[in-house]
C-alpha cells in the first residue's frame, strides 16, 4: 500500500522539510517525483518523512537549549540582585525598545522560543513589566 498521497500533498511535504515548495532546491532530485512510478514515489516520500522527523527533533532540541539558556540568564540576573523573576526579566529587557506587543514577540523570537509554551508564558511575563515607548 502506498502512502505518498497526491502531488499537492508531496509539495506540502517538500515545503515542510525544506522551507520552500521548490523541489529543485536539492539539485532537481525531488522534481522527478511527478514522473516516477509509484514504488519510487513511495521511496521519495518515505525519505522526506524521515527528514521531517529529524528536522522536528533538531528543532525541539534547539528550543530546549534556548529555554535553558534564557532560564540561566534569569537566574544569573537574580544572582546579581534582582529580587524576583519579574524584576530579573525587567532588567533583561531594560535596554530594549518596545513600541507594541509585536516587539515583545520579536524579542522572544530572537531568544529562539516564541513558538513554545515557555515562550507564550514569557510574553505574558514581559507584558506585566514592559513599558512601551511612544512612537515618534
């Protein structure tokens, strides 16, 4: 039984793996998918699914490392005298300029954690202490 689905679904999988729908990104290897027999299509599909799994594992590991790094930063700042977590966050974001919530989200994105539950919690913590600048 084949699981590779339609050409459109293949295009979606290519985008998920490579960040673009351009199958020529790999030198044209994937563009042959549309002209291959079902057995070869399935093999290509399976290889892409494996690569997607590997990418997902790497992204999760990177997010975990970024969270640990930011938590260590908070602890370091608390060790320098911040009386609590929110004060430490206030000190960390002190040099930043925030005009809108999107700036807060951008800051959290720069930390590598925007699309994590931790990142969502951090946004709320920053919102509790941020002082938005006036746009001039």
